[in-house]
């Protein structure tokens, strides 16, 4: 018992000492998607401000591939010292395990730290598509099933699930075209190689304003203040339809709690600072900056929600 007590005290002292000297080296924010998308944008904004806050270099490391599997693996298997973190959307942690039978990681493989912000995807179409509302788009889809195409920036993402739910509700096919990331899908949408895309407001807005894309709906419960004339999907014949995406920061499982608490405090200060909050809101994102406990509860609710969505839509991937 004495040996056990001594060993426990030494281990506890080592953890506290490590936390007191954290961060002792460069911090990596791994993004499991390609550059140019919403997740990448959020990570780079946070990296810049966090570098100033913790007085240590914070870099963004994009690890796309496998519907975020490559980046997830890099974090799940990293040393839990707080120097390797992941910035990702809800799909990686809550949707992919429900959608992909062979998905090797669960929420238990990561330590949730904080939700950075929430965003509302927007349904946009190429300007040449002859639809000015969701009802008109559905009419086109039913007229020639399988002819309309939508871009997917990854299984379980906000570009994938809303389209699959819509397909299930209208009972007709819209062909999915997979992409490695948002940037590639937007390029093809602008070029007319795909017809529609569910994408973050901040990504779509410049192209909507130039007339190259047409916004048909937002997927939130309320309209976006950036485009108040664009109705929600629910307003256009889909009561209860809502798709909100959040972006959070995770560490490997078993990261010492003092390090997690430190990161949460620093990130709350960064996110709720006037400069970053204003920047996020200008891009259609809602700053959050919650506690670790609140984030953990959110994840558990989302896991249950996505299981139900998958069962309802039949969008499971083998």
C-alpha cells in the first residue's frame, strides 16, 4: 500500500509539473480536411490568435483523407501531452461512427476541449439550374430522377447528410459526387459540373453576391442575418428540417486535466474576445466557447441524434 501511495503521488506530481510548464513546444492543430474549407478556416483563425495568447507557436497541419480518418488517427494515436490537437466538425466525432460500420474511432478516443463556433449550411445551386426555391428543385429532381447532382465534401458532413435526408423525404434520387474537400466541390459547382451543394454561409456568400451561385435555403431553424431574404428549408415544406454544424477542438484521450483546463480557459478568452467574435459573426458563424462539461454533454446528445438520422435516412455507408 505504501509503494502504491508513493507511486500515485509521484505520478500526480509529474502531471502537475507537466501542466505548469505547458506548452513547452510548438502546438499542432491537425485538421482532417483539405485546405480551403470551413474547418480549415476556423483552425487558422484560432491558431493565429492562440499563438499570441499562449506565447507559443501554433501551426495548422492539414491531414485530409478517408472522410477525416487520416487526421483522426494522427490525433487519437498521438502522445497525450496537449501538443497535438484536432480542429474538426461534428461529423468526425458523432456522425461518422454511426454512418460507417468500419469506423475505428469513437468519442472515447479523444478528449473534448471546447466548441469554437456553430454554423448553418446553405443550399446553393449553380446559377444555370432552373430552380429558385426548394420546391422547384424537388420538381426538377422528380422530373428526371438521378440527373441532378450534389457535391459531398465527405461522408457525414453538413454537405452530405442534409442532401440524403432531403432525398429520403422526397422519395427520389439525386446523385452524390464525392470530393476531398469543400474547395474542390465549390470549384465544380461554379463550373456547372455539379448542380447543388450544402455549404457554409461564409463560403457561399461571395459567390451568391456575384450571381454565380443561387441560394435556395438555409438549413437552420431561423434565417441567416447575412442573407435575410433566403428562407429556411423548413419554411419551404420540410417542417422540422434543421442541420447545424459545430467546430470543436479535441486532444488525444488521457490528456491530463490541468492541460485541458488551461486550453479551455485560453480558447474561451480567444473566442469571446471582441476581434475574433466579430470576425466569426461576419462569416456567418456563431461563437460558442463553452466548458468541457457542456461540450461532452453536447457530443453525447449528438451521437444519439445521428444514430436516429442514419436510421431514418438510410444513409449508412459500408
